[in-house]
């Protein structure tokens, strides 16, 4: 994340904890944890497994922003041939996680201030609409109960494993709000956005910034949906996203506090 030439998070991303990187390198676990387990399109080929593993590693910072990747090296890392790597790269470019440059190779998409603003503009428009629509429609009580539990998810500062569980719960929470709309297009939009938010969250903890779990913000959103207060649900979700935006942009600009012990 940088303001065009701002080096702050670019430099720290390249210093990602080796422990964290190695911990996520083995196997072909899905990129987005439990909420994203399996393939959305039913693929079970080697190409699909390479896609999921490479996506996961970009999100978690094994391949930092701007890093150049070669087909041969990726084929060796992900135990496949060049063809599935090529197919995975095309899909990751569609996900805006990778750039394919003819005759030069693949490059991990950069995280800039402009990119962050685009993400939060999208989230403010789409997710606040999801919260409003969820409140207007007859609620799925079972899903609401699950989301209420996810809303209470917390983590221990400087505990990577607990924060990773929080990231997965946060993804399930926001996709769950979209599911309450019973609109597949909105669910798809939120689902696709979450890989970018997870990437931002992993970037933050790579430099030792954990922030605070938004438990109260999540709980009041769920309560507004339960009460079928559509206007309030929309406002609370929008305010929640603005709070997140403010913290992330502050971090990207070097304004947020990073514990000196990290």
C-alpha cells in the first residue's frame, strides 16, 4: 500500500516474517480459509489447485506487492507444469491480484493509496446496500445466529494464529450479510472483494499492526438487521467501512501506531 511513490508499506511487505511465510507455503489450502473452501466453479484440476495456492500466497504476503514471478519457478513451487501455472495466472489477473506482462512475466499487483480508496468506495456502496436489503427482507434466523457469533470474534494482539482466525471470521461475517439479501450478484460481489481485504489485513499484521476487533460495530449491524431497521443497518455498515478505511489509510501513510517490539 503506497501513495504512488510512498515506500512505507512496500518496504515492510518485503520484510514479511519468514515464519509466517513458511507456515503458509505447504499444501494447496484455499486462499480465503473456511469461507472460501473449495472451488466456486467446481474445478478440481491441477490448474485449480495451483490457482488456489498461488492466490492464497499472494493474499498472505508470500509474494509481496510488485514481485516478479516466472512460470518455471511457480511450476516448481506449486508442483505443476507451466500450463496450469499459465491458466492460474490468467484467472488471478481477472481477480486483479496479478498482472501479466507479455515477454516479461507475471507481477503481483501493487497496493497503492488509489487502490485502497477504490476498494473502500466499492465496499461503502455495495456492503451498505447489502445491510439495508438484508434488513428489508425476511431474515434467515439460523444465518443471523451464526453471524451474531462471528461478530463476537476477537483475537490476541501479537498472536498471529488468533488474528488469522479473526480474518476468516470477518470474511464469513461480511459474506454472510450479503447472503441475507438472497441476491446472488451481491454475494458474488462481496465474495470477490474479500480477497483484497484479506490481503490488506495480512499486510497490516506483517508490520505488527493489529488494531482492534470491531466487535461492537459488527454486533450493532446485526441488531439493526434483526430489528428490520433498513436505514440504520445501511448507516451502521457504511460507518463501519469508513472506520476501517480511516485506520488502513492512516497505516499506509505511516500515521498508525506500530508496536516497537515487532
